[in-house]
C-alpha cells in the first residue's frame, strides 16, 4: 500500500479539506467567530481517510483479481 497512496491521499485531503473549511468555517477563519479546531481537524482527516480507504480497496481488488488469473 505504500506505493504513493498515503502521499496522494494527503494532497487530496489538503485540497478538499481547505475548500470545505473555507465553506464551513469561513467566518471563524476570517475573524468574526471563534475557530472550532476539532471541526477543522476532522475536515482534513475525513477526506484523508476516505481517499486512503478507497485507494487501498482498489489496490486489494486488483491484486486479488490478478491472483485469480
């Protein structure tokens, strides 16, 4: 699984998490409300976890399919 999946997942989470944080916490990030650090952390973690899970499951299916041939 270490063939680039964590790195790609990191960059996907960075982009998606940043966009979602700007949408969901824009007021807090630009100073008009309090920042919820738990939500900010989760907003980056969830896309990372989803991307990693998806890429790993595809890789596992590819390996299993190749072994059956």
